[in-house]
């Protein structure tokens, strides 16, 4: 007979983040939770039974149930913090949307349906931009393969620290003859390549220019 899944609350020690894991033993739940929380098995602060969540096996657990159990969340869209009583101190001032938590720990938790809808709209908009950047890179570099695109913050090339909150869109792709990926910022007329690929890139560029001369 298959063992019944039980709910366990797993907590990591650094930020105090928790998750609910469904497993047949404490050890299994601890291992699953450590993986989800990005820590090691031996570093888990606690792994204890959460009978109030048993009814939701195999998950996910709705946000309303976690709030009733005393949990506190951060909205995935506006970053406010909230518990069963509402948003944190001063965080509900001048808000036009009513407090009404929605979601779950897998799909995302939001302080209101408005925040959830805005987050989804922004995701769709980012996906459209991502596809546009990939198409632009393919047009600018016809021999590019494995093209990916993402938002990228300006960073200091030496320290890697963020220079500002402004973002730009960057495509990363492979081209024949180079060992590593090519980085191209949308709208730029130049690219960034690994130091060991500079010679190969310049030779490729010279060959293309000669072909079009």
C-alpha cells in the first residue's frame, strides 16, 4: 500500500524563507525543501510537520491557507509585505487596489488580483520584446544560432557591479568558428566576444566585408 503524503514546513536559516513539502518522511521533505530553498540538507533550520496543509497534498498550498497558518508573504509584483491582517505598516496608504491575496507558492503570491494581472501583463510584454530582440539579432547576424535574449543591467566591467537601474536588451548567440557566445545589445553596431575569439571574429568580419565589396 502506497504511503500517504504528509505536509512539512521547511525553513532555511539565512532569510527565514519557508516552503511546504509533501513527502512520506521528514528526511525526504527536508531534502526536497533544501533543494527548493537553495540550501543544503544539513543547513535546514527546521523541518516539521504541518498538519494544516495535509489536505492540499500533493500541492500547491493556496496563499489563504498559509496566511491562516500565520505566514507572511511578499507580493511578487509590488514587493509589499502582507499577512492575514493586510499589507505592512504604511504599505496600504494611497493604494487604489483592495487587499485580497491570490495565488500559491508555485504560481506566485500577490497581495491583490490587480497586482497579479499587472504582473502577467508585464510578463507578456517582456516576452514580445524578447522575441523581437531574437528576430533583430537573426536579421543582423544571419549565421547566428542558439539565440537567446534577456534584459540586462549596465555593469562595471571590472567589478561587475550594477551601474544604474536602467536596462537594455541583449542577445546572446553562437556563430561558426567561435568558442564562446557573442553578446549584442539591441541597436549597437558592435558586439562583445571572448578575448580568445577576437581574432576569429575579426577574420569573419573581414571575410564578410570582402564578399560584399
